[in-house]
C-alpha cells in the first residue's frame, strides 16, 4: 500500500516535548493540512483484561481536534484507508488506523472538539482474510505466520520482541536456534469446511494461545510476551528478517515514576477452581477419493456377443478422479472427454466404465436369449497402452489416472490397494475372454505425501524416499500362464500382526509422520512390440473393483472423527469461579487421527516433545498452559491501578514492584496514556 500525508496534528506535552499525529491516506495526492489539537490531542488505551494468558492485548487511540470542520472525509469505509502514526520527539510511538464506519460528532456548536476513534495496526488484522502462500495449501511455519500478520498490518513498528522460551531440545536452546521456523501447521486449518478463511487476527491468536504468549503493541513496538519467562527476549527488525539484539525484563520501582493523579486503586482478583482446554480437532475427512460410478455421465454403450457369451460396457465421464486420455500428443482431461463421446474409449490412456459379462442360451428358434433379466455391473477402469510414452516421469511410463487428498499430517496408518486385473492383446479390450498371462510391469503406481514418494526405481522393494521418480508395482495372486482365470486378484499382504483391521490387498504403511498434500497416481507402460516372450503385444488391461483405502492403526481415531480432545484440571476447589473454556484450534498430536490442526516439529508430530526453558524439560503446550494457570490462579492476586508519569522505561516485559506491597511483583497489564499530560494510568497485576 502507498500512503501519503493528508493531515498533521502537532502539539507539545506538559514537559514541552514535541509531538505530532500524522494522518495518511492510501493513494492520496494533495496538500497537507495542519489541524489544531484538543485538550487531550492523543490518548491511547491498552486492553486491560484481567486474565493474564490472553493471546492478544492490543490498543485503541483517540485523536481530539478543535475546529469547525467536521472532517467527514475521514469517515472510513476500509479498515486501512487512513493510517495514523503518532511521533513523540520524532520517534514512532503508536501506529494504527482510523476505525472504519465509525463517526459521531457534535452538531450544535460552530466550534467544537472532534474525536476520531483509532485502532492499532495489529487490530486491523480482524478485517483481513488469511490468504494461502502458494497455489496449493501447504504447511506454513509459525515464523512465516508472524511475518504474514505483521506485514499485513501495514504498521510502522520499529521493533519486534520474541521470547527465547522453546526449542527442540536443550542443546538447540543453548544454541539459540529459532524453533518457530520449525513449527508448522497445515494452511487448510485456516479455512473451514465451506472454504471460508479465518481472519488473520484469529490466526495470530491461535499461534499465541498454542505458545502461551500474548501479543502486545506498545509505544511503536510489538511484543510477544511470555509472562512466566524472565530470561532473554530477542529483538528483531519489524519484518523479522534481522535480529538486532536481546533484552531481559527490567525491575522497576513504581514509586520512582512520580504520581500524577489520584485515581489509584487496589483490587483483589479471585482465584479459580477449574481450567479446561478444548482442542478443536479439524479432521482431514476423506484421504482417498472414491468415484460414484452410478452418478457419472454416460459417454457411450458398447454391446458385444460371441453367442453363448455377451457383454455390455458403458463408458463414463469421470468426476472426482483425474483420468488421462491421449489423442496423439494431446492430453484429454476430464473437461474435454465429453466432446469425444464414443471415440473416447478408443483413445490411449484410461477411461472409466461399468461392465457386465453374462451367458446366453438358444431358444427353439435358434435365437440367443440372455440368461439374466437385469444387468449386474462391475465398476472398472479400461487402460489402453500408448504406442509411445507420454511425458514419462521414469522410464517409459505414462500417467493415466490420479487424485489428490488433503494437505495434512499422516502417521500411524496404512493405505491399501486392491483390484482384479485382466490383461488383453485384443485391440478392442473386450471383457469376454479370459485374462492373458500377467507378468510384472503391466501397471505401476505412485503415492506421494508432501515431498515423500513411496516406491523405487524399478517398482520392487518400495520404500518412502524424497525421489519423484519412484514408483511401485503390485503383486498379483497368479501369473495366469495357462490363461485359465478371467481376472487375477491382487495378492493380499495383510497379516494378522498388522494393526489395520478391515483392509486387504497391497499394504503401504505410514509409520513415521509424513506431512503435505496426498496424491495417488497410476501409470502404464507403452505397447511392447519388441517382446520376445509374448508373440502378441499387450494392448492394455482392465482393472475391476479398483479400490484405494486408508486405515488408522487399531485404537486410533479415524481421520473423519469429529471428536475434540479435552484437557482439564482442578485449580483450587475452595473457589467458585471456573475459568471460561479455552479453545485451541492449533494443537499437539495425541493419537487424534489425521487433523489439519496438528502441529509438526520439523518432520515429526509435536506431542509432549517441545522443550520449554520455563519447566526445563519437554512439554505438551496444552498441559503446560494448565500448569501455568494453576500456578497463577490457585490463590487471589492483587491488581493495582496507579496514575504515574508516562515513562519509556516501562514496557510489557517490565517487572514492577511497589514499596507498600512487600515481596510482590507485578506486570504492566494495560491502561491509558495521555500524551499531552504525559500521564499513564498503569494497570498492574501480580505475577
């Protein structure tokens, strides 16, 4: 966005420090107008929620102007139309925007004091949709999420502070490695089932909740506060690309900051009796896509008869599976197949069909009469081998079918493939003859999750590797060298010791977590005219009852389970107040099944394996938050409100103490700053 100055509101504080409010308009070209400030030209209110573990604590501001101009042009309909920057002694001290669609002013006096309501730059994220980083939804790191949110806020923050709390392990912590670059979550978690995106503010809040942090905008800087951390906070440039230093919380005697008002109060915040954290699991739903053959559009119907045997084949236009046909060098996809009608079945590649083979008998007049009264169709895929390979990824294999599943984390599960196969040298690929012999290499497959591929160079002894040219072949029950079988089934690899009840066929285990988009692909070879083993070359195959299934290990939630995970604990039964339930839309893995909402730590699930310097061991973030809350809310806490001179020393990291509150420490938990009066109504909560 391009902003240019339209108004300025200069004033001086009581201590004669020069201050100015700059109002910029997006894509503005024109004169700059100076406005006269009111009695309190610029005040800032920082949210002062009593609960310390809120994910964000953002500010609002109020500009007061004296004059006779209603400045109705500042009525904003866009969330970032008018940018407001407050500078004290030339230093950016607050940045935000005029609140959209909010305007109420005095209409009885010729000269009046006009008030403009503003929100901080980070607050504007509540109006901005999350947008995926690339064409497909992938995994995004927490670090990139923070970058995205800060950039989208379009503020002029001068620095960002990040607590050094977490790591993969103690060694990484001591090396000061940035764990946020290695914590990732699926972008699909930020879109609901109707594909509606979350707002960026909600995304930021979920990251902060998971880390037990609070994001605070304060005097032109942005702080990610961990109230239980008294160690180092790293200081970064506003775009997070450069680390510029480090700071630690400073201890400040509040009595040394000079009282400037009389509205000082003491409150007692009651303890709580129970805390509950609900992890809102977002299951991936269907991993593998099935075609509903009964609902597919028909392209053509072919009847064949040899007298005693007859068949009907109905060729279909696909819906969910991507089928690839080849008209010469032209690829015919799902969108074009209907233009080919009856010709589609004669093209190289794969096409869906329903087929039925049945017996007939002759009546007294010699007419062939079907032995059936209704067709009993089987679902099948006809694959016609190409004369030459089309866009092969390995050797001379041509892609003939594919489908994609969700981008998520997959583990503790298996994929199974089953079908019946008929090989044919018949140019029509009819279904009445028995299958020919079935040597290896009649069909190949590939399964991809993210950048991991299951297979090998030649299709035997497959394994998971990051090699895009890996494919695998599926063993059959028989080679059918005597051509006695109509179809040959996939050899069942399922054994009693495999913990995947209900699946059979060729088994692909996923023991270690793999993350990314799921893709299944089928390949076929070209016609082998040079074969010295088979006098007639194979023209293609028929796959009947083709099925790809996925199954979690026995005892683990299936991927379409909507059940949430609950963590809860008693804080102190002597109190009657129960904390509001805390919802996590980003959470650790706890045998929940494949969910978009689960966090990865490098290439493994984040479970209870996140190192926290606060507890000096590995933790599960949800359980750590419960322990933190128990520590803070098992007894009443003191809340002080003190009106003091505004000081640059006090930040959201500061530990404050009061001479009259012996052995008690407080944090700055919000308040109101009047920059004309140089006065800070500071809200302090005991920690």
